[in-house]
């Protein structure tokens, strides 16, 4: 997991009182990684630095590479997941990685314990707070589900609100009280990207806006939605990159974890 000589020297220094355990922890946060053949270096201590473990980006990697990375990661972290996994890639991964579950809509593979019917145990919420995920249209669901599944696998409670776009604003308003109960909202929309602005004017919590590449030609594969969200007149909205449901979930999680630390009086 770490360079043995460096780790031994560090532990010796702690035992002899040359550095404090806190200083040793700071050093551990930045030097631990593990090579996987000649194509990857797994950052095992990312969760110590950022609060979340490394996640595999599936596009551009072969099934064999993804499988080897997963097998290396599962020895060190309770969360092993890969994003942007298409069904044909999952079919090749399944016999290579035991305990693998596929979230088809989200295009996420995760190593999870399974029950006697071979179904994965549902993720357990480990952190306080509630993340609401809103999808403007059905075509935005892959990105919205990527955000929702990522948040759940990382230990957060999630509420889903699908197909509540501004073309039928009453669909959104019918869920107004439930949406307002969330502590952070992730709002996913393509076309002109108006939904985050509307939601931002209704709630008193942070809104993470996610533009999608859904729309007719003048939407420019999500650029129109991205610019609309960046130019929102509603306050309290942050915007991630086009189709980046994963990044939105991590940002929402960081907001909740930071709020929890502040409430607990921890040194940030």
C-alpha cells in the first residue's frame, strides 16, 4: 500500500517522539499509492485528504484494466466504483470481478456485498443530511442517476424527483414541500437549462446545477444549458461541467460533510 522504507521511517519517528501522530497523519495523506501493472497508480489515501476514495473513470479503459484496478482497490476501501460503464463493458467485467453490481441507468459498476438472492444490499446512509436530485426530463436521467447513485454509494440519503422540468412547472410545484426539505439539491437539465434557476428561487439550500448534452442543435451539446446556469439570476447556485453527475454528487457530499464538521465544532 505504501513505500515500506518510508512508512517504517515515519513510524519510527513517531515512536521516538521526533514527530507527533498528527504530523505523521499529514504525511500519510500525501505519499501512499499502489501501482497496477504499468497503466495505473491507485491513490489509496485520497479519502484521508478529501473525504472520498478514488473512483474509476471507465471510458477509455479496457475491461481488463478496470478489473485489475477494482481488485487492487477492494483490498483497501469499502467503496469501489467505476463510472461511465456501458452494458457491453459490464458484460466483460462481470466474470472478472466478484460481487460486481451494475446500475444500468447511471452507467456505474460497484463492488457490493449481496444477499442470498444475489441482490446487493442497499447502500447505508452514513452521514446526516438529505440530498435531493431533480431531473428536468426523462432524457436527463442517465446524468441524474449518476449523481444519485454516486451520492448513495458514498453514504448519503437521496431523494429523487424525475421529469419536473419547466415545460410543465406544476410538476415541480407539486413537490415543493418535499424539495424544500432537502439540505442540498442537485438539479439536472438540458435544453435551455432553466430548471436550476427556478429551483434556486424556491429553496434556502445550496443548489448544484448540472447541464446535460440533451437538446436540439442550438443547444450545442449542453453549452446553451451551461451558459444559462452560469448566468442564473437566482443566488446560491453552483454549476459543474456538462453531464458531470458524479462531480455534482461529490460537491453536494462535501457541502454536507463540511456542515456536519462545523456543527460538531471540528477544526476545519
